C-alpha cells in the first residue's frame, strides 16, 4: 500500500532539510491530492522520491503546465466591532487578491512497486515571460520533451534543462499560446520583410510631381 | 582562319579524388517532413559521418493546432469527437481514455455491458493498429506494398465493424462518460466474433512472413537497442517498454474497466531491439484475441448508459483528475482540471508517441540512415498525436 500524501510529506521533510511542502487538496471524486514543493529544494526532493526504496517513483508519466490568472477570493471573516458602545461580533466579507502564477505538474508512478500517482507541483513567482523553475529532466528523462513543450506554450524557463527550445511552435514565434490571456495575431503570415519599405518607396515614386506637369505636351522641334 | 582547340590528354587532366568518407566533416541532412517513411509530416535533422548517424534532432509541430487550447474552449462533451483526431488509428481507445478521466473527475459509474463493449472495441483497435504497424514497418524495409495490403485487408474488416456500430470507420466518437453511445446488436457481436475467430489464421500467415525472414532479421536484430533503465527513465510506455523486458501494462497495474476479470498474459521482450519491438506487437495481438473471445462469452445484457449522467450541460465538481489507459501505442492519459464551469479549465493529453520519441536520438546513434527509418517505424508514431 502506498503512503498517503501526509506521510510522504513528513518523510520528505525529514530527508531533505529545509524543504517546504504544502498539500494541495483535491475535492473531486478522483481524490488525487498533490504536493506543492518549493523551488529551491525541488531537485533534491525529486531525487529523494525517485531513489527512496519504499517509494521508487522511477516513472514520471505526465508533465504539464498551468496558468492561473490573478484572482480575488472573497472570505467571510468574523470581526469584532463596537456598535453603540457595545462590542459585538459581526460577519464581514473580505476580499483577498491572489496574484497569478504559472504552475508545472508532474505525475509520478513507480514501475518497480506498481503504485502511483504521486503528484508534485511547482509554482513560479509571477506570470512574467520566462518565469524560472528548476528543471527535473536530470532526474527523469521523460520530462525532456514535455518541459520543452511547457516552455513553448506557457513560457516557463526550466533552469538546468539540457536543450530548452521551442518544440511545437516555430523558433521565431513570440508569445505563449496556452496562456489564458493569449490573443492570437491578426495575421499569422506576417513577417518583417523589406516589403513595407518597398511599398513606401513606391508610394513616393507615384506621388504627383508638379514640376513635370504638362511634360507630355512638349514635342520635338519640327 | 582556323582556330585550334587545345584539349588536354586524359593523362594530363587533374584527377578528382572522390573519397568515400567525409574526413572530419559531418554532413547535415534534413530528413522529412515530406518523406514516405516518416509516417506523416515529421522531420529529423541528422548529422551524418558517411552513412553513420552521429546526431539526430527530431523536429515536429507541422500538424500542431493546439488541441489542448481548443479543448479548454469546448464543453466536456464537445471534446469527445475531437479526441478521435489525436491518434486517428485508434479513436476508440482515445475516447475511452478521455471518458475514463471525466468519469474519475465526476465519480461516474459505468454499466456492465458498456464496460464489456469498451473492452471489445479497445482490443479490436489494438488488433488493427498492430497489424497495420507491422505492415508499415515491412513497407519501410523495402517489402513494398504486399505485406501492408495483407495487414490492411484485416484492418478493413475491423473498420467495417466500427462503421456499422458507430457510423464512422476511423472517427468513431463512440464512448460517452457513463457508457457508450449506441448498443451493439446480437448480429454485430456475432459478426465481430466471426472476424476475431478468423484472425489467428491471418496471424499465422503474417508471422511466417516476419519471424524467420532472413532479411528482416538482418535489418532488425541488434538495431536500435534500448536498455530497460533508459526506457523507464525516459517514460517509454507500451510495447516499446515491454520489449526491454519491463513488465508494466496498465491493464494489469491499474486494472481499469473490467480487465481484472480477464485472463491474459503480458508478452515481454529480452533485448529491447527493433526485432523485439516488432514481435511484441505480434504477440500482443494473440493475447488480444484471447481477451476478445472471453468478452464475447461473458458480455451480459443490460443498459449501456448510466441514466444518472447528464452529458449535455455537464458540470463536474471542482477538482482535477488524471486518468490513463493502455492504448496500443502506450500510456494515453488525460489530465483534466474543473473549475465547476461547463468547460474544463485545463485539458491535457499525455500522448504516448510524443514521449516515446524522446529517446529516438539514443536509439539511432551509430546506425546507418536506412536503420533510422526502421527504428522510427518501430516506435510507432502518429503525427496527429505527436503534434496535437
């Protein structure tokens, strides 16, 4: 039987000193809760998960990205208020703004013990272009193409990846199509060619030239 | 006036020395995207030393249409026909993987008859996928046409079955979360049983073509060897992983559907070379026939849809789920995140042939260009799934 996420959390914390791990609960019937690991110790935690004799999560099946926009969470908080000289408890709605972030999710299985999945996630600090996360490709080779895909479509930069390039979009492409605020360009065919300069010169060429008006009437002397 | 043309005597001409090897220089060749052996629009940038591959970088994305983004903008039901277009050889298993993930996400039970129908259709899909793969592979090796036509003859029979059941030969769109779309009649089941019963005869004939064929053995044995450690680390799944001798079949490990009720064995390879990968398919077809025969005996009468599921205007609870099945090409998974709205917040496909390409370079290094085609053929890719 595999350990619960709570047990795995305590085991990681004892094996990797200083590691910060939160459990992200999943309320759906699938009950696949995940571990949110911190960026600084990610490589060590991944190595522990792979090499630990009881876990042996040697097979990283699925790696994918996620984009979470800025959002506002409304909470109901009980606040003490002084109303007409008396202290009363009143309920108040507070709004908390959570800044957006990008996320990488890894689904891990064990081929040796045939258990899983253990799901780990990492979050970037913000949604800026090429927000950094540590690459786990040195631990699991199967992340190689999948991290490249996340870099391509979400714009997370995986530090320590051996060959981080775009994989599905072409190399010259700008922007990250899987982000939630992506807007596709008006013209996919647009390329910065000399075409515009040529057009500009042509426009000047066909501009009216008054000093030459009536020139067609000049004929050669008889 | 006469002009004299000075000609050099043959002995005086400077000799152009053509070397058979490019000394110290590598030749870069772009193989594909329009190449009959790349199974679609797939390109490899290969650095060659003579005929030996020294470097190989796969390039793809020519068929990319951002399937996952389209899935995010669609309802849960709306994505079902679109999953057919991923691996267009195996639409039934794509449907099943997606339906399984949604069922995990929303906690939906599937009626017994529907589970049996799913197993029957998935195993028929495996038969026709593996048969046509072997045909294509022989075609890549120069056995042009004939073996492929043998394979396609059998595939045609199975596609006819799919057509009479779902209305479409390749884009079946047959499964729904909570069951299947239409019921199979007794006639259909009898017809399917007849085709499955006749299938071993084709396999006997086809295996005779490949098992002891000298040319095929010379072209495939010890070519593209993959070690078990690298295969596990690189996330290789399906027949490719089992050809290295790793016993991992999701039908056994996860026991999804009613697979635990069936008796079947997992064929395993020993060397992890192209020949083993090829034989893995032939042996898996034999096991699939066994599963199908059991399914035809056991299939009960009953409903094929869970009546509680409202597939139109379907809203699963907030949460996420990852569901996976053993598709003919490997582990096919769908990862869904629901925010409670009719569209998934995140819709991710874990494509087996995309991830199986990770080690293409490792397999090809040191082999000749002609071997690259054979190795690529044995990986079994479909670009609709690789590029998504």
